[in-house]
């Protein structure tokens, strides 16, 4: 990829979520001429709607944990490079209220320590020191000081701003209808208005919508949509002191496959305070579920 290609852009990045914005930033920083195109506005998709957990607690040993730890290190680096994105490295815990869970938590903590996390098993008193809102019924918790959270929408905005400072071009409200293909190669994108924008390379970062753009090419991408709803409020004061998550079932199975859970997290001085969430396999269906916290 170089200016010698004769095209105005070395790379078109399609989709300005966290993946697209980060790709645009790092490519522009390396000197590539980047065009970032977004059908709506930056962070319109999943990246602008998540509660921003950097939740290493739930990463399994191996590639998941390696990626999680690398992402966590990168987040620390980005705090120095970008505008503030409200990252709070406040740690995280999963607590339990049933003594039958103790051996499970012991094994869980040992496994995560072996995978590289500085995780500890703490008693109820220590758990309440991290989070005074916890009830006396809480017997203990797994505690990971590396867990953090951020405002992902702000992170996307910060990445876009920094990419533009490095010369990237950003086009919002620019829906891409299809990828432009010539002789079996992707040579650009075609907008909903029918304009073809050429580029040396195209990075497809359209999240849950990526499979739709690949379908006409006979390519199937194993990305499917899940409905994950979050209830949040404006910050309402120093009430919750650490990120934590409560699992009602008498097992830790939910840590890896969290289908039904409640979580609460600290976001002091932050603009948003999530108070609960729920995951369902409802595809791209948009209807909201009102009984989010009680179900
Ligand atoms: C409610 C919720 C909670 C979550 N919680 C967490 C969490 O706590 N921690 C965590 O790590 N992850 C969490 N996730 C997952 C995380 O948000 C996603 O993995 C991540 O944001 C995906 O980023 P992305 O850039 O791939 O996709 P997206 O952020 O969805 O970005 C894709 C972009 O592409 C654009 N686009 C799509 N099609 C086109 C087109 N044809 N033309 C132009 N633009 C197009 C969209 O408008 C969108 O802006 C959560 C997700 C959700 C929905």
C-alpha cells in the first residue's frame, strides 16, 4: 500500500466501532492514507452501547486470556495517547453467598492464577471493604485487581479524533451497500448512493453486520447477533465501590457462559452508571425486554 497506487486512500475501514476506529488510528499513525466510513455515526453499533467491562475475570486460559491481558495493557497505553475515555482500573470481583460454592471458587481462582491473573480468593469482610453495598450474607469473592471498565463510546470518539490528527478522513452517514470486487479482489466500496470509492485495501469492521456484506460473495462469516440489554442511569453517588458480578446459581458455570446475570459496576465521576444487564439469543430483533432486572 502506498501513494504510488494512484488511489486517494490506501485503506478504507468500513465501520466506526471500536474495531474500525482502532484500525484507522493505528494505520494512520503508521502513515497510511485512511478513509473511515460509517453508516451512522462513530460508536453507533455495539461499541456505543456496552457498559465497557475489561473483564479479565471471565477469560479462559490460552488465547482468550492472552488477548484480554494484551488489551488491558493497550488500554493503559491509550490512556496516555488519547483524549480521556473514562477508564477506571478499579478491579473486579464475583461474590458468593452459599458455602457450597467455596470449593468451586477455590478451583476457579487457582485456574485463573495459573492463566496469569493476580486473582485472590477473599472473605466476606474483605469483599465488603471493596464494596460496602454488599450484604452480610456474602461469604467471599474472587477478586481481580486488573479488571477495569471504560466508556467505550468515548474511546471510539478519542480514536477517531486521534486518527484524524494523523491524517485519516472520516465519513459518517455513509452507508456502504456492497464491496467493489474486480478480478476476484476487493478494490473499494460502493455507497448506498451508488458512488464507488476505490482503495488499495478494505478492512471490513462492520461488526454484527459484516456477514451481510460478505454474503453476496458466497462467504459465510461465523458472527451472529445476540440481544444484550443494559439498564443504566446517570451517576448517582459513591454507592458501589468495585466492579462486581453476582451469580445466583450454585455454580460458577455462568462465568464462561453468562446467559442470565446481574452486574453492577463502579463508575465514579463517570457520566453513566450501568446497574444491570441481560443477554439473550434474539438475533437482530430490537424489541426491549422490560423485566430486565427482575427476570
Ligand atoms: C449491550 C452490550 C454489552 C456489551 N458489553 C461488553 C463489555 O462489557 N465488554 C466487552 O469487551 N464487550 C462487550 N460487548 C461486546 C462489544 O461491545 C463488541 O464486541 C464490540 O463493540 C464490537 O465492536 P465492532 O467495532 O466490531 O462492532 P460495532 O461497534 O457494532 O461497529 C460496527 C459499525 O459498523 C457500522 N456499519 C455496519 N454496517 C455498515 C455499512 N453497511 N455501512 C457503513 N457502516 C456500517 C455500524 O453502524 C457500526 O457503527 C457488549 C456488547 C453489547 C451490545
